[in-house]
């Protein structure tokens, strides 16, 4: 006899297994059904467009090709072409103005074939836009007129493109000016693109491919290279040169004015630097150059371009030195180089220590450190051939005492003097013990042979306060040109009275 307690668990296990099998069959059936449904749907989309599908902007979602074709053939009824031109310009052509009619939409079939059949589930959650060429009929003459009227195709409205380029700012630095795309179109190309868009019933056309744009853009390697080369030279900004009685500080803009850019590389120009040296020479040279002088009277007078004292710039050497310093990015302070150099770097090289002689006023002043230490009336040369006291800027050549000036057999005179300060060949400053009176108009009829005669009792003070090499400036009103004519030993006193004394 079997035990009933043993059979009960066995029956329970069998029931559980049968229930599990049933559940598995149900799940497999459901999965199979879903797969079948998915495949059936995929098969459906072999002949129908998926949801959210658009052909040339026309919604063909869920339509068969034939239905979609019918809908696309109706496009011409509400056709509109949106044209996008350069510079955000736009225009719109209406289909009824052009009598547009779609006559063939068979190309839409390729869109249906392009659908990813087995991934239709993912595809239904996104828009799908297809572009096809629909064949149309339209009024070509009306289209041509509309194109001709487009403002964006009129030459007067087109802005030419500009290449990116380098520009010098006020501080001398180079910057890249970005390109300007302009609004210029190739009219033939643009016309063809519009005609093609209408011929294929496309709703939009962008004329960007017809644009004539710049050839050089802001990221051009050549521009970047030249920018770096140019601005590297500006590292010398602050370089300083003492020139004559002035000082030149090289700013960025000044350095920039000396640079050449040939489109391939930037270099420091010798020609431009040499031109700068010529400017320095013109502005600061006083050696055999006219220059303005503040006279004791307070007037500004012009010192004639004669003599041997002053600044004469050595342009070539200074040019080479400046170029070397700029190429080395130097910012120090240096002296210009000279053929002749004045003693002082102020007051046109005169500083505050010099001798001033006014022929007009027949007077002499000795300056020391800007102060008059001696002044006296004098007698200068007779204004006749060989005897004038020449104007200009000179230097004291030597200091002598107890000398005899002239040779009786040669010059016709021999004058012993106690103090002798020559400054221009045979011309000099000396005492004149043979004279009792000085100043006034004596020089017009009883002038010297060119020297500056000083009262005997004052000449020692002049001598003691003047050193060799110090400058002497001589000036006055213009001489009568006849005084330099050979053999002219007469004086037109009336002329000189008028010129020098206003009489």
C-alpha cells in the first residue's frame, strides 16, 4: 500500500511545472506577436512613408507613394520660392506669378526606398525631410523678369568683398582687420540656381555658392606671421637718442614708420631710417646751418650758416647705430654720432656759456652758465670789401697775450694788443688801445679790418671769462651785397644808417 504522504509533494511539483510552462508559452507568444506586429509594421513602411516625413516641405506622413505623389503634384498650386542672398538679404517668388505646375513627382519614390525599414520605431520620433527634384512647368519669361528685378542681383547694390589685411594703429602696432564677405554675386550663377530651384519646385534656394567672397581670411598664416614680425620691432619703443640740443624718443608709431612690409615679410627699412636721419640733420644741425637764436635784446634772430662751431650729424653712422639698436630691441639712451659736435646739448649747442656779438648794436656780451658776466660796446669791421666782420657761429681758437696783429708790409698795419681771442681765421676779439670811443656808428666810417675791437680797460675781463673752444655768435642786419665786390673800399653810409638804425 502506497503512502499518501509521499504522493502529495509529487503532485504539487507537477502542477508547478505545468504552470511555469504555461507562463513561458504566454510570454513567448506575446513576444512573437510583438515581433510579428513590428515586422508587419516594417513591411507596411516599405510602401508607406513613416510618420513625420516631409518631401520638399510637403507632409507625406503615412501616405503610400501614389498618395504622396498626388499630394506633391498639387505643390504648384501653393508653390513659393524663398531666396536667401548675401548679407541676410531675402526675396520670395510666388508660384502663381510664375504659373508653376508640377508635372512629375516620381522622384519621390527614392525617398520611400531610403527609409530604414527595420528601425521604423526609432524613426517615428524624429522629423525626416527629403529633398527631391520635382519636374515643373512655368512661365520662363515671367521668371526672367522677376530675377531681373531682384535687388540683390543689381550691381549698384553689391558690396565688393574685402580681404583680411593688416592695419597700423595709432600706437604703431599691427592688427589684423577681418575680411568683409561683401554682397557680390555671380549673376549668371545665381540666375541658374533660381531657375533650377523653380524647375524642380524646391521651396528654398540659398545663393551662397554664387557669392564672390574674399581670398584672404583673418586666420591666414601669412598675416599672422607678418603681424608677429612687425610688432616684435615695437619692443624697442622707448629707445632714446640725444640729437643736437634735443632728444628723440622712439615711440611705437615712429618705429612703425621705419618698417617695410612687402607682403611676405617685415623688415626695418634702411631708406626710411636714412630719411629720418635727414630730418634730424635738418632740425638739429647748426654747423654751417642757419638757426634761431634768442638775442640779448629778447628778439629772435637768425644766425647765418657760416662758421665752424655747432652740430653736424654723421647721418650714415647714426643710421647704422639706430638700425642696430632697433633690430636688437634695445630701449637704452644713446648719443647720435657727429662729424662736428658742439660743447653743449642745449640752446642750439651754445648752452649758457658763449660770446654774443651784435653788429647792429655794436655790442658784445660774455655769458657764463646763462648769466651775462661782461658786456661792452665794440667796434666791428668796416662794411667794405675785405674788412667786414662776418656773421655766423664760430669757436674761440686760442688765447694769447701781448701779440702784434698784422704785418705792415702785408696788411698795411701792425697793431700790438694785450689780449687776443681769434675765432674766424684772422678775425678775433682784442683790445684796441688806439681807440678812445666805441659803439654807435663808428664802424661805418672807421671800422676795424674785421676784428671786434674792445675797450682796453674791459678786454682783460673778456679774456679771463672766455675759454678755447667756446662758441661765438655774430649777427646783424643784412650787408649790402656790394661790400664783397673786389676793390670796393667805399661805404654807402646812408644805406647802413637805414638798415641798421632805421634812419
